[in-house]
């Protein structure tokens, strides 16, 4: 064999080995790793599947993306902050729903008061007398106008247009 052919063969072999090594490095992060404890409480790690059924399987991908303690702490703090914001948004939604229901109730009451004050000539109100009993008396025209104006303000406040 000539020196030229030998050099060429060596170059091809080196290239093939180098390519094989690169491929293996790329695939190395996809290898399963098995961990188990034997009868003597010795911890074992292997790429080969253990014979017993009590093992845990890991992937080198997880260790490939390992985070520092500071990064884990920062992520935990961010998760905590996100949870707090989520809780506050949930509370806001609940309060908004309660307020909406209260506004609808107050709107309906204001409209009914306006209808009643406009349609009836004489309106009686219940009052507690000085002796502790409950009695009723008719509203004066001034009181009726005052209550009508107040109900219209309530309608403007609680009824969305």
C-alpha cells in the first residue's frame, strides 16, 4: 500500500471517528439513566436497565438544563408573585360580580320608586311613634318631590345607559 493511500485511509478513518463522536455527543443528552438502591443500601447509577423493578429513570436532558440555586429561588419568587396576582384578580372578579348584582338591584328599586311616586297621588310611609308603635302617614308634596329627585339620582347612578 502506498503512503498516499495510507494517509487517505487514515484521514477517512479519523473523519469517521470524529463524526461518530459528534453524533454521540449530540445524542448523549437523550440517554436514560437508571438509579436504584441494592440490598446493601448502595446507590447505583447506570445506562443499562436494572434487573429489579425498584428503580427511577432520569434523563440527561434534565441535568443538561440544571438551574443554579439563585435561579431556582428567582423562579420560585416569580411563581409566588404570579400566584398573588392571580389571587388578586380572582378577588377583583368576585367583588365586581357582587357590585354588578348590587347595582342591578338598586337600579330596579330606583325605577320602581320613580314609577310609584309618579303614578300614585297619595303615598303613605311607616314611622315609629314616640310610644314605640308603628304608624303611617301620607307624604307631603315637598317630601314626595324630594324622594322623586333622590330616586332619579339613584337611577342615574345605578342604571347603566
